[in-house]
């Protein structure tokens, strides 16, 4: 199932309004987003960093944690009227202008 970002935002909105009853307020969702990023960070630090897995971390799924982050981000976008497709397109444009040579010229990346 291929879903565009815009479609995903619409699906999240529909789910929230039917199954989820209503959106949590924006500040609550911001806190939830930070929690989800923390859960993703915990897995990545253990998988790619120097920390070892605790028994309770071994069943965690990195892809699922990334999806949780994306879900809550889409909730916040819906609540604040942000079209993430449009925002991402503008962000690519900004980066292509601002960073067109920045990384190529970075000696640290060579």
C-alpha cells in the first residue's frame, strides 16, 4: 500500500475523528512526540551506539517507533493547519538553494 504524505495526513485525521474520538491538545501532542522520539532514540543508541540492549528493549521495533513519530507529527500538522506535503516541498527547495555546494565543499565529508 503506497500512501502519499497528504493521504497519510488525511487517514490520521479520519482515524482520530472516528476511533480516537478527538485530538489531544497541541501541547499534549508535542509532549507525546518528544516521548516517541525518545523511544526511537533509545533503540538507535542501543543498535548503533555504544549502549547495550536491556532485556525490555529487545522486543522494540525501530520501524514501529519511527511510524509513531510520524503519526504524532501528522496529528500536530493537522491540528495546526500544516500541509506536510507542501512544507516538505518548500523545505527541499530551501535546502537545494542554501546547501547546493555546502556539503560538497565540506572537507569533513570527504
